[in-house]
C-alpha cells in the first residue's frame, strides 16, 4: 500500500512573493509539502539590489538569498509551469512532469517590456528584471563609456544613478512629459529631473526613440528630438508585462493582472495569486490595482499564504515603495490622487517632504531622506487622524502629537 | 578580556528611541526597552543604513530605509533581511551604560 501523499502546496514563481508565501506558510505551522517552481535557475533573491549593488558590483548574488538554507521547501529551479488543470488540480511543468496540489499560489511576476523600434535586436541592448540581466548589465557597464537609458521610470533612473556613480556618460530618454509619471505627482518628477541633471545625467523628456543602428552591436540611437546618440550600450526600462498567460489559459479571471479577492483567492477556490501579477482592491487607491513593488509582493503573499491555510485576516498595510538614487532615499507612502492638496513640510529643495491631504485626512506622502518623519505620517494615516494643512506645514509641531 | 566603554547615561536613552554611538571603529546602536539596555551593530545587514536612525517598537528595531526588523535582545532578524545583526554585551553601573565590542 502507498503511504498517503502529504498535503502539497505549490508555489509558481521564485520572486519576493513566492518566498514570502513559503516563509508565511511555515511560520503559520503548515507541515505539508511546499514546492516552489522557479523559472530562473536561482533560488529567490533580493531584487531591489539588481538595480543598485549588483550593478555596482558591491554585492554578490549569493549574499542576497531570501530564504534561509534550512527552509523546508522543495525547489524546482530552471523549470517553468506550462499549464494548470484546475479540475484535476495539477500543474504541468516545462520538463513534462506534473505536480498535484491541494492549494496553488501563482506568483510568476512579470517580464520586462522589450523595445520594438528598428534595430532593437542588436547586441548591447538590455532590460533589467532578473539576476542574470543585472549581472549582464554590470559586465557591460565595465566596458562602456556612454549608456543610453530608454525610459525615465524607477528602473531607468536607478540604473542612470549607478552608471553616473561609475563615471559613465548617461543619457536618459523619456517619451512622456515627465519622470516617473505613473507613480508620483509633477512636483516629485521635477525634483528627480533637477537631481539627475545636477549629477550630470543628460535627461531628455518628451523624447522618444526612433531607431538603433549598428553592425552586430548597437552604436547609435536616433531620438525624436532629432539628435543621434553614439552609445556603447542601452538599457530599456519601459515597464513590465504581467505573466498572466498561465492563469488565462486555465480559465481564471484576468484583467491586466490575475483578479483576486481580499484573501488573494482567484476565481478558482484552490488557486491564489500574489505579487506584480495580481489585481486586487486597495483601500487606499479606492479601486482595484496591480501594484509593482517589493513591499506589495511581500505583504500580499503573506495574505495569500494565510488565505491558502483558511485563516481569517484583513490586509491593512498602506502601499509603500522606495527608490535609492545617488545619495537619496525616496519613499512613497499611500497615494497622491489628482485633486489632493499638497503640503510641503520643511520647504527643503534638497530633501522635499510632501504630504497629500484629501478631505482633512492624509492620503499619502513622499519623502526624500525623511524616513523617520514619514513613519509619523504613516501612524497618522493608519489612525485616520483628521489634520489641517497648517498643522502639517508647521515644523514646530511634532507630527506624533496630531494623532 | 572584554574592554568596557562607557557610551552614555541611562537617562540619555528615552524609551522607544534608538541612539547611535561609536566605539573605536565600531558603530553601535543602543536601545532601552522596559528599563533594560541593549547594544547592537548599527549597520543594517540588508543594505547600508543606520539602525540608530530607525524606529523602536517594543523589542523590535526597524531600519528606516527598507523596513528590515531585528530583535534588540539577540539581534535576530525578523523581517526583510536574512542575516542577524551582531549584538554586544551591555552593563549598567550607577546609571551609566557600558558596552564591550572586544568580547569574542
């Protein structure tokens, strides 16, 4: 007679969400089998370092492991999930094997959007999403004098900052009117633009890419401002595409992201989803959103893991992300909806601290090198404290006292 | 032999607020929770940041940059980072806080 198969929870994806789910399952006492299917050949690692210390060469990949060695997880490395059969609760793997599951977590993240202009196939054109991408850019930076960054978002600006720190000539071409337009208001975009220009980055906004030229490797980039850039390498930071195909073909509800409820459950009761690939209602945005951030991946996956175990809970964290560029640590907490009143606390040009107020409560805040103060704002937001613009702007008032 | 260095008076450590000091080349963060004092290496193991600029809630110190959390009693990492932070023995005598970083 066969021994009964232990209860098996399968996690598809070896990023921050997958790792956080595995950790949470074990922390909550799950003693069945946890299998993690990782398309990359690496165990989960700390991804924010890819656009910073990995590029600088100040950290090695093996220093960035997310899960401790002794963690009871069966890793399937370098293997992709190809199909899900929700009826028989099986995942088919790229090597032909299949895994049966009691619960399945989809945390496959996304892939970097690729350029499509003529010449995009040339060597020396990079994207940054994985450790291997980061290592390739690190190696290419060592041999380059001039780097073109396509896209003035977080990835592009962080790479630009590192490339400048390494003494490279850096051009950033952003097709839109301002930097990081999707996630911060104009005041922060302007601050970032000033900072990068002051650090010697040639930032061009309203500047699209027309085509690349070169024999085998990229040599020139034609830009929509009419200029031609001689370049040694290019990095495209033009966003990500969520890996929703697996969910879609399994018949799960997908709408620019796998749609989940407050427990991170998909439209199938045994399948959950978390991380960049997931669309969920957010109390702070007041609608359903797909958040692409480190913190969201970790928090959402912890919720998903508890959901898989059938534990009751409510997600209460406030959306939060950071970006490290040059000597700046910029943190964005909550949201800055159009129409919010912006209160500048401290009025510092070098380290702005903006608080966004809607109907007398704080909707969000953006701080540069102001983590300690931001923490106080977070407490006010969590408590729903009613505040006035005058109080928030008054530096003689300790924010803690407004609770 | 451990060499004890005076870092501050107990009264200089308000409950709930970490403070940074230096003993020789070693940056340390000193905390006081429920009357007991603790010392740890001040640099977060996750990315370069000073824990003394972070937040203290109960026995948990949180890095201001990316939210790594450690228990001040044993340096154990609770969130984000994977490496514990080193802790150092503390002695309080006559209202003064002494820390040794030389003890193996």
